[in-house]
C-alpha cells in the first residue's frame, strides 16, 4: 500500500560573498556602461567570490552552498543528519567530479545521504526542487535540502584583469555588470498527507532546440583536444547572444507563465506572488506585450513579481532561491499565498515553473 505524503518548504537560506560591488566601484575595474544600458539591466550591486582587483578566490561554489544551506537548516530547526536527500543545481562547479552535491554533503559532515547534482543555471533550480518534491511525495525521502549555487565571476575575470578598463570591450562590460555570485537553499519535509494536502503544478520545456544558443560557457570540457583549448584567447569563455536573448527571452517567459497558469487552473491575477528573478528588468518586461501577453495579464503581473535583481545581479542557479529568500524574509511572501517559482534559462531557452501554496511562517 502506498502512502501519500504532503510536502512543505520549511525555510529558505541565502548567501552572497563579500561586500556589495556597486556600479561606480565596478566601473573602476571594467570601464563604464551608458546610463540607459545600466537602467535597462537594472543591476545596481552584485557580489563576487573573486577579488576584482586581483582575481583571487575568496570562497568557492560549494562553500557558498554550505553557507546558504546552514542558514536554511537553522531557520527550519533541522539538523544536517536529518537529511535524506541533497539536490544541488549549478553551472559553475569547482570540479567535474566530485560534484557539488557530494562536496556539500562532505562539508555538512554527512557520511551517507542521497546526493544529486543537476547541471543547469537559471531554470535548473526549479527542476531540482521538483525532483526533490517528487521523491518526498512518494516516500523515497523525508527531509531534503535543495540548493542553487553559482560562481560566475571566475569565468568573467579574464575579460578585465590586467587590462586597461578603457580597453574592455563594451559587450564584455554588459556581461560584467549583469552577473553576480551566490547561493540559495530550501529545506523541504514530507509528512503523511491529511485532507488538505497541497497541490503542486509543474511545467518544463526547452523551446530553443533549433535556435542558436542564447548563452554558452565554452572551455574546460571535451569539445576539442586540450591542446587546442589552451590556444584559445581565454581558457573558459562566456558568450551571450544579446540580440537573441533580448527578443526571444520574453517570448519564452510568456509561454512559460501562460502554461503555468493553465496547469494550475488559475489566472495570473489569482497568484499572490510570481518569483521571477529578471521579471522587472526593462529589456525583459518591455517586450511582454509584443511577445503575446495580454494587457490584462500584464496588469496582473504588476505588484506580483518577486525579484532582487538590482541587489544581487543575475545569479544563474541561485537566482530563484535568492529571490524566494528575499520575498519570504521581507514578508512579501506569507503563509497561505499561492506562489509560482519560475526560471528562464537562455542557454537553449529552457523554462521551468512550479506552483505551490506557501506554508512556512515568517522567520523570527
């Protein structure tokens, strides 16, 4: 006989490294961006795990994941040894193997636990959350830790280190001003379901399978021989199709949010919060109407999007959990709210969304 379980998020945790790196300070290292471009991306501060003056690493990806995890565990009143499952999403691990999930397990002092890593970015953490939710719901595990952690600054550093800021290419500056590092985590638990068990809805698709990638991180893999990689201008390079992501990204969002509402059986106006890390950025939101979102739905989004892009930048795998943490700890997300967690990833234009009823009381 199969027992049904009710899955709840007990708490969130967040970590960003070092001191905030604001735009005037960043300009000293990488040169300026035009004011209208800065206004468009809306990032005012970001946090980097590297020292921007030297490139020295001050922390690593797995340690950031540990900091966010320990905060989430403490807020939930859960000890690390109560965990049955750890799921981590990242696109910037320290090593190919061992993966970040098992390294985090080591840092938490756990001899044995189910540990899974998803290699993804902005959309991957919601995939990780749903994977954990399903294992909790079917009784495979009882308590899970789901983490998104990203360390993009080491990839960005070669664009400006040891260079005259005036000679940093404008397209590289756009990337440098946009991205930040950090980690976010949630603790989830399953209890035998009662009469009022929460209902979840999940959507996930890659809609850019035949398109040019919107973002690529090239190097350190097996695409060409290592000797050929070493001859490249940069060992690891981040490439972004700015025109493509600016025009197609909003279309991906519109498809995702419409499918999410349909799957959940609600209109957008019936959700209390939509956690979408880049949802208020001008280059994104200004295109909603042309991407097919109705005037009514655009109006419904006003006041419902929860994000902290201006404070932390675009943080890849950490973006959704960091935004969720900011929404919960600020009181924007409250018990009983019906919320959507939505991730949009430019690499091959992946979207993923999960709707749930928030049950965690406001943190002390």
